[in-house]
C-alpha cells in the first residue's frame, strides 16, 4: 500500500506549495506527489494520468479538496469509479471524506453533484448580470477604433471601397466587415 498525492491549480499565477505541504503532512512522500497546473475541466491532465497509471490495488490517493481532482460530476464519477474498480481509495483532506467502502463512494458522488450544481448557479448568475448590463446599455468588448467610426460614416455615405480605404487606412477585409455590419444596423 502506498500513499499517493495529487495537487492541482488552474493557472500559473496560483501556487501548488500549500497543497503539497498538506500532502506531505499526512505522510505522502515527495516522489509520490503528482501535480498539474491547468483547469480541472478535463481529466486529460498529465499529472493526473501519471498518478492513475502509477496507482495500484490497495493504494490511497490523497487530495486536499474534491475540486482539485475533478470539476464536474461526470469526471469525478469516472475517476472515482475507475479507482474503485482497481481497489484504489481516494481521500480528501478538507472534509475527511474517503471512497473507502460503499458509503464513501456514494457520499463522494453526491458531493460532486452538489459542487457542480453550485458552479452552474454561479454561471447563471453571471449570465443574468451580463444580460442586465447589456439591457442597461453597457457595451462589451473593445471600444471601436476611430478609423472604424470614420469608415462606417463614409460607408453610410455610399463612398467607394478605394475611397474609404485610402481615407481611413483600413484594409479591404475590414471595409467589407464594417459594410456588412453597417448595412445590418
């Protein structure tokens, strides 16, 4: 039986050190800690794949938090189930949960579903806020360039392609993109 650790952060601006320190404090050796610096939205992570390839029957994988292992219910269930079938347990330090035994596996799956539902609620609230801002007149994206504004005005005046390009310095492709949007407006 070996203790194996897994730590993950989403971006290079975040640090793995806190998670690694926690893993070491419960007895995971340095050479048995696998890490990733990338989103947990996929299980196609190099460190995770190496960990799962290394783990054997009766090993225990330790993560500091559930969301470090997987971001959605489907991924979590896939990882937990694959490990469970191979006789590998997973423990989460933050809440003391473990997949050891039938009840442990069920609790993990329920909590993963709850975490995914919360992320979906956050996305809904974000989208609702974005829609409200747009309704209030907030413009998203970069501000229009002065050349584009001038080109739109010239296009609206039915000036020729060459005249608009020469006067504003825009490319032919930009002219036609602006013309398309000017005609639609």
